[in-house]
C-alpha cells in the first residue's frame, strides 16, 4: 500500500470541531464507494478491469511545454480493496492500493500531485505548502451548489473550494501561486462521489507565467449503465 501524507488529514479532522465538519465530510467522504459494483477479479498476469475511469489533464507550467494527458483507473475488488492505476498510452503505472474503508483515494492522489507540481514550479517547500493545505482543510470552505451533466441527465452537485495561501503570512513570496485554488465537485448521485477535482493557478504578469490547471474528471466509461 502506498502511503499518502494527506492520509493523516483523515485522522486529524476526525477530532476537529463542527466548523470543519462539512468540509471534511464533503472532501473525505466515508462510504464514497458504497453502491459501486466491484470489478471482476483480475486474471493472472493482468491489470484487472477498471471500475471507474477518470481523465487527467495537466496544463503546461512553462511556455512551450506540452500538456500531460492520461487516465486514472480505479479498481474496486470484492475483498474491499481499491487500487489506482495511471495510464498514458501503452504505459501503465500502479499508484497504490487502499482499504475501501478510507473512501475514494482519488482525493489524496489529487492533493499530492497538485502539491508536487506547484512546489516544483514555485521552488517553495513542499512541507510548508502541505501544512498550509492541511490547515485550509480544517477550516470552512467555499461551498456552492452546481449542476453537472452525467449519465445523460443534469445532476445536482456541490463544488467545494479551498484557497490554502489566501491569508498566508508568506503569500507575498509565492507570486501567482499564492492564488492557488483547489476545487472539488461532489454528488451522492455520482459513482465514487467525485465528479471533478481541479487545481487552478491564474496567469501571471510575466511572459512565461501561463496559467496552471490540473483537472481530474470522471469519464463516460465511469458512468452508471442505463
């Protein structure tokens, strides 16, 4: 099992006051995979069948870079184990396996990869940034009702947005990355709970400071069958 540092958030938030309870419940939903049918057991030597499939696109961090595009397969097995597999063309990378009791581990993968991208580009400490994100998760978030089109119909959902550096004392040192927004759209009518997860940084004033966006979105392959 791969260990994500953001797993610790689940333990910390469980002891937090009610002011953070809604943010926690929406982002780290217990039972997020309940009602999702498990995949057939993989045959020997195979990667198994994806239960849900997500598209992942990361826009360039620097001028001239090509966007990364790949898919993430979520595999839920009958023994209540959930695995994430990253695929780019013919290449495949196993991300990790987790007990289904933690919910949908996609949220942890999203936070960790966004953190890695931002800290690498900004030159900031990933430890400092992770702590600021954790603190933001312990506070009230911006939660707004939205509608998403899924399974051939419009589905009511909620978008949860946190801005971890909005009031940070070192904000002035972070340039455009100080305006990082992490937005997660969720609904009980979406298999696996998460419809989309986005990390956004606005375009800077410099010629090479293009906007950054990393988006993970549930694909039609992950839609419930009619």
